[in-house]
């Protein structure tokens, strides 16, 4: 049997064209409303929390303008989404010495891991402030990515995942989020990442909770869009880059823990985690 002529590794699982990911900072009680809507619409969120500011009463926090969630709510509320760090107490990191930065990051990481029960590896910079010294330190602390308050198109893959710009803030000036999404969705033959971030209190402070539906619902429900958390996007990118295609194009080896989608002469196939798969059509089952 002949080897295939071309094997491509598309950007996203199942050969989806576009990835939509979001992130929300600070962990206020407003997140309940966001998560509720996202669960209904099939959207995924990454929620960046300051563990040192969470309440520790053991009962759900009352709603309020800047009311932090209670630690006891975190695991259940964010199930199916990603919990990421935002430092323990929300300082400007470039104003701190290295040991304080390390403590802000590791204390938050450890406290959030105690709550959610999985390794927490993602982050967003408090106030969006960072410098090269902070980036180098975060990398050595096992932080995989860190979202900034900057915007870029395309926003992924970022030059440095520890200085990751989003596509836009949810209330960005200029074209609205749904308009920006439609533009990417209509024009993206090769695929692209659409990454929106914000805070729940923005809806509350503007008395504009309708914006949750207005901004986010148009992004939902597309069969050719991958709805993913920030870390799922980074992990998939990392795993697809590690896929090994034999020089004779007859086999592929996937050393990662994620199934990777490939296009073999235009036909969608999957290489299971840890497996070597034949790419000769008669040998595939
Ligand atoms: Zn913040």
C-alpha cells in the first residue's frame, strides 16, 4: 500500500476551524451568573482567582458589588471550567521583590489546588502589569501561560505564553465582540483563536447584565468551533507540536496524553494518546 501524500496537523481537535476561549478575573460572586449562562450555552471559561481574598466562612457569600466568593463554593461552581491563579492578594507584581512574587504565585497556586483538586497552571496578571523578571520567575514556578491586558490579532499562539494577549476585552472600543467574532468566523479558512476577557463586576457596575447574553451568546452553538478553556488550548498546542510523523508517512506516534487530530490526504483521523497509528488506509480500522 502506498503511503499518503500529505499529513497535516490542524490547530484544533476534530479539525474545528475556530477556538473560542474566555477568561474572567477576581472571583467575585458575579461569576455565578456567568458560569450559569456559559453552562447553558456550552461556552467555557477560565476564572482567575485570588485565593487570599476569597471568603472563608464555609457558606456561600452574599451577592454584592465586590463580594468575593467563599472558598467552599469554588470547586462546585467552576466544575467543567478552569480555575487559574491571579496571585494571592492582587498586587502589582513588578513592584515586588522576587521572593514576594514567588510567594504570591505559589500560595495562590497551592490554595486553589487544595480547593479544585487538580494542578493549577494558568494565570492572569493582576492589573495586567508584568516585566521580564516576573516572566522568568513564573516560568520557573511551573506557570504555563499568563494572560495580559493587551490585545493582538491573531492572539495565538503567543510569542511568549507568559505574556499572552487576548483578542479583546469584552467591552472593547470599536467593533463589538459579536462583530469581531463574526469577522473571524466568516474569514477564517485556516482557523483562529477568539479570546475574550473581562470581569463580572463590569456587568453589575454598568447595570448591564443583558450584555452577558448580547456579548457571549452569539459565540456559542457553532459545530465547527472548539469551546475550550485557556489551559486546554495551551495543552493541545503543546501536544500537537510533539506529534511525530514518520519520514515515510506511514505511521504517526503521539507521545502526549491527548488525542491528536490529523488530516491524512484530507481525511480526518485521530492519533490516540501514547499510540503509534498506521496511516495506510487499508491498515486503519
Ligand atoms: Zn484582577
